C-alpha cells in the first residue's frame, strides 16, 4: 500500500467506508447545486451586464466550498483519507471552514491552524 494512503482498497470494510463517505459528499453536492448569480445594475452604464456570484447560499457561506468538496472527494478516491485520518489545514479562514464542514460529513477529525500565527483554531464546531 502507498505510504501516503490511509486505507487499503482491498479491505472490504475500509472500501465500504470510503464509498459511504463519497456518497455523503455527493449527496451534499446535489443539495447545494449551482451558485446563484445576482444581477447588479450600474447607474449610467445600462449596456454593461454585471453579475455577482452569491456564495452565501452554500452551507459554509464560503467561496471555498466547492474547492473543499473537490479536495475531499479526490483524497477519498486516492486513499489519502480513511476513517481514522486527521486532516490538518493551515488556513486563514474560509478554506478551513469548508474543509471542517466536509470532514464532519465524512466523520473524520480536522484540525485547523491559523497560518500567520500557527495556532490551532478554537471555538468553531462542525
């Protein structure tokens, strides 16, 4: 088994957990669907069409929500995340919030560290 992999793909119990975790993340993706686009009217420039992406509609309210979803799915598929994995995220905010959300969905532990100070984030629970 690859030294970076946390699971053995030939173990039916571990493979079953991976399939379960992928199913939960896929189901979440189906619920959140597309990011809404909001038109913005610019006074004096009616010929200019401006749209804003409303990322607040995601469960985490973060623009990093889709990125975190993709990272988790990829890591699950290649065997880097298993049921006993602890995810460590050095982030200043929105990526850590989104990764904590997907860690909770897949029932793995996540430790978020505020990068500039290298201190583990506290007070936010998912």
